[in-house]
């Protein structure tokens, strides 16, 4: 049996894994789905939310486990698992990037915007508040951008739980080395109907920083809601 740590992406919280977590646990796996600082039930002020704070939270969860972990990051959560692997390479069995940012040393979410293929619906639904240090999502664009293959019930649940996203973590470059991050095995799960992190960009990232396996899911950006059984099966196949 494996220990899975599931890391959410921007605006989300540990709640987004609520359909996947019990499926893994039912099969005997240990699963932790924490809220990163400033997300979900965590009340860290926006001014204190940073990539370093995200990474520290992930490392704290890793340190509490009794065995090596499979670390899964969704979307912006890819940055957190990359940096955690740099800091805890000996404690991680596998990194799984679920339609996630897989960036090279020195790259940040902000710095790679210019080379992203066109087609993402995400910029049009982001409401920026740079002076306050955060961005939020416009409700009318949520379904086509993130959840077009999800049930209305799941979309309504997401609308209740989605929160602010601090801008600071997006502008900080990841810092990795071949000795640490480069020594940890990694897998990419691409989502072929993703309208937020478009498939062409996912492929660009896992081509430039190759993974030992690429798994394809014919879903939106949110397979943890629209295809939790399939996603859980893929994760268990890696354990």
C-alpha cells in the first residue's frame, strides 16, 4: 500500500480531492489532502502566502509520514511538489503532475506566460487585484474553463469553496538541481479537454522536462470531479 499526498492548485483547497480520497483509502492506501496556506480552511493572510510557504506546508506533511510518499500536484500545485522534491528527494517515491505546471529551474508561472500556446480560457475569467496581492475568478466563466464535464452539483460545490489566489507564488521561479529534484521519478497525467492549461502546453512542458510515463485522460482541468474513479485507478497503478 502507498501513501498519497494530494496537492491542490490555484483558488482550490484540499476539498477538491473529496471524491478521489475515499476511493484510494478504500483500497488500503493512506491519503492526505492538505490545504495550502491561504486556501480552504487555512487562514494564512494573503500577504504571507508564498511559494516558500506552500513548499514548507507540503514538506511538513511529508515529514509526518512513515514511508516514502507519492506526491500528486494539480495545476499550480505542480510548483509546490517540484520544490518539495528539491527539499525532500529521499522521502518521495514518485511525483505525479496532474495537468500541472512542470517548470524548469529558473522558470515561474509568470515568466512562462509568453510561450504558452493560445486557447486558454483562464485569462478571461481572472479578476486581478495587484495592489491587494491576489486574483479571483469570475463565476460566469468557471464551468467552461474548469468544469465543463462536471455535474452541476459539483460546480455549485466548487463555487462555494473557491477562494482567493495570492499572486506572489506565481512570480517566484522554481529552484531545482539534478541531484535533488532530478533524482525523483516523475509521471505526467495530461487532460485532453483542458481549457485552462491547454493540452499543447502540457505536452510542451513534459517534452522539455521528460517524465518516465505520460497518462492521458479525456477530461477537463478537473478530473478529480468529473472522473474520480478513473483518476484513482491511474494513481493506484503507479503505486
